[in-house]
């Protein structure tokens, strides 16, 4: 098996059929796989959903040894590995979601040569246990997922990725296969040089998905955005994502949609990891849920039926936008991607650029502050540090970036979050990479933002031509016919998209505050919270003042009563039960909506989304006064 060149295309196809259940390779997969098999370094840029992972997974089965996969996506590793194991492939992952003994067990498995694939986060290379065992691991290839994170010019640079070049050397220089969804020529070059690739095979493909409508709508007033977004969501059924940089914009939209009887999920970095995971799971399993999210949402979201991706804020780079809209329509069906362009948003993004580029002096002041605290460091937290550095804006992220650099460089160990942050050595001025805090980096970021503004302006004549220009890829032959500059946007949408269903006005006559049943599910199993989104009714609010909320849900009830009656295993008296969708007041003060009911009888717990801060809280109805509204 070690003679890698002995695999003919037919033999590789056989492996593909037998182990992955796929008939044939797509696009550049075979060419890339043959290069990986032959031990050549490979950089592959393929839109998400294009089958990048096969390019290292298949060689992992054919080669004698293990492929080490580096990925930043902790949330997805388990799913990826489970899918491989279900195919009988010896894959495993190691990340911070596992406890110490389990991590050790899996790393030892890898060291004994029992695995074909091992998935790790880049942070893992700093672990003493990994370092101890890595020499024993039969690593024949290193695969790097989301490789654009390596490039300091990329839109999602991560300090831990910056180390991967030296990690590769440390591992004895195995051939590397780097994959990402988007890379300009400059980013691609940066990836190759950071990883010290030798004569790499570079394959770059852009968005060639003709089912995606690409459009930009300029707005003159910030307030217009919410109206347009709410209209779009009502006009298009199916799962969708709305991106914004500002959490307050997402919350305003959430309220507006609720007013219109449309349920939405909110996802941002201020939610706990448990809440984020729950939101993501609900979205992944739903057929109709809309998620309002910051760009923290979506890396690795592989849901094929996303019907629209709307941007309420200008993204910081065309690469980021391309990657985000690329999440729509992977099933090949018509899907809508629209950017709302408001000139003043550029100022918001400039702030974010400043906050993501701390100067070297700033980084040293963070370090000096930590050093000045000495022993007291253990009782401090990140807010103390922000106060010390006079940071006023919550979105100012510089402190976190500086702490990350200190950690990656090995100057600190532990973290504020786990109350064990400590300085373990001194920071030498020369050890920071040159690009940290450099003028060039800041200028490049601002130029990238300007590129988005120019793209929004639409001077290119066709969105796809402009994108091809940006990525230095061949343009489409003639007008694409699926962008706002080539065709009538409204006509395209009305011809292809189905409006989100709304309850009939007549139904609102029923003013009952009775509980709402799930529309689609025939089984009132409320523990299955992830499914509730599929059955979320989207109803129009009643105009009657003061009753819009209960009116909304009362109308759903009327609409759905027929289904309830036909639901054979529904309990006889559902009125005494708490139902998903119920609006409740807790202890006479906090208003919220039940998004899930867990347990039964005395063990019943309500998962309530608070109307004030949109957070989820678990409520024991036997201990709290819960009134149905
Ligand atoms: Zn076009």
C-alpha cells in the first residue's frame, strides 16, 4: 500500500464507491487526490459543499499511515468523525470538548497506529501530551481545513494557524494538503509560503453556482433595513440566514419579525457555547427557521436547503461575503443572496478593523499590565484588564487578540475564564511576527473594505464578473442572468421563491389563549426541541392593540386545530400542558416565550426565551409562578 503511485484512477474510483458510496469524482477531486497520493503539496480552493474533505479522506484509506487533519471547527469535529466511523473508517478527534483521560486515550490510539484519520484543533500542537506522542504517530499527510486562517491577509486570520509551518517542520515535514472555500491569489500565495510548500499543486475554483441570485440593495436610512429584511423573509419560505455585525441590529430585527408573527433564532458570540450549539442544532434540523447571526455563525454549517442569505451590514471583505453566501442553495435549488448596503456602515466596519489590529505597543501594554499584577493575576478577569486599558466599547476586541498572541507565543498559560492565567516567561520584542500591528496589515484591511464598497456600487456590470475579477478567476461567458445587474431582481424572486406561509386573517377571530400545538408533528413530544423549528407556524400578528402576541398564537391555534384533532396520540386535555410557543410571564415580571418543554409531570422544565435579553432560561414551573399570557 505504500507505493502510492500504484493507484490508478479506476482503483481510486473503486475505493470511492466501496468506502464512501459515491459513484464518481467531481470537479478537480481526482486530480487533487492523485497529487496527494503522490506526496505532492496541494492547495485546493473549492466552494463549500464542493467536496474538499474527500481530497484527504480518501488518501487516508489508501495510504499506509495516518492523515492528521487540522480544523478550527470544534463544533463540527464530532459530526465529521461520526460520519466517517459510520462508514467503517478508523477516524477520531481530539479537542477541548473531551476530558483529559479521553484525550490521552485517543492520542495513544493514534500513536499505536490504529487510526486512519485524526482530527485536531491547531491549539492541540501546544499540548505537552501531544508533543510527547507525536513522534510515534505514523503521520503520512497533514490536511489543513479552513486554510485561509493561516494567512495574515486572509479575512479570518488565527494566531494558532500561524504556527502551522513550524509544526509541519516539527513533524518531519510530511506533505500537506490545504483546503479552503475562498482565497485570492495573494492569500493562496501566503498559505503556500507559510507552510513552506514545495512546488505545490494549486487549484482554485470560485463560486460557479448558477442557482444563487446575487444582489445588492442600497438603503439611504438605517431604519429601512429592518423593513426590507422583514419583507424578504416573509417573501421567501425555507431556512435562511441574516448576517449583521451588530448584535443590537439582530435584536431589533428579531422583535420586528416577532411582531409580524415570524419566529427567528438569534446567534452571536455573547451567547454561551451551550446556547450557540442549541441554536445551531435547531437551525440545522429545521425546514423553515431563520437565524439572525453575527459572522460567528456558519463556518462549517453544511445545510443543503438554505434558501437565502441576507447581509444587513456590509461584510469586511468580499472573501467573507462569498463564503457566507456560499452557504445558500447547496441543493442546487434557486436561492437568494442579498447585501443591504448602507454607506454609513463602512464607518462601523472601520472601527472593527481598528479593533482587530492592535498595535505592537498595545500588545506590550497588555503584557505589562499582566506583569504588573503579579500574584494578583489569579483573582483578576478580562474586564479588569479592559478597565485598566480604558476600553469603553464592548466590541473592542483588542484585548482578546493580544491575550491570544501571548498564549500562542507561550508567554502565558491558562486563561482568565478558567481562573488560572499566569505569565510563564518574558515577552521579547523580537519574537512577534512582523505583521502584528503593522501599517501594511491595517491598510490591507481597509482596502479590502473599500473593495466591498466598490463591489456594492456595481461598476463591474455583473456581480459574477466582479467576483471573478476580484479572485483573478476566469469570468462567466456573458451576463450571468442571476444577479441584480443582469436581470430584474423582483421578477427573479417572485418566479422562483415561495412566500412564507401566513395565517389567514379570519383565524384571528379566535381570541382564545389556549395552548398552541405543533403544526407538522403528529406527536407532542416536546423534549425534541430541535424539531420544533420545523413546525414553527409563521402567522401574521393581529392588529388589535395590546393583543398582538396572544392574537398571533390564537390564530395559529385555529389554523392548526384540524391537525390537532387528527393527531391520534395527542393527550386528551392539552390545555393543562405547557406548549412550545406559549408566551408566559414568570414571577409576574419576566416575559418570554417557551421554546421547549423538557421532562414530564413533576420533572417538567420550561426552556424560556426571555423577551428582554433573548437568553434562554430553564424554569421549574413548580417553583416559579408561570402565567400563560
Ligand atoms: Zn450577472
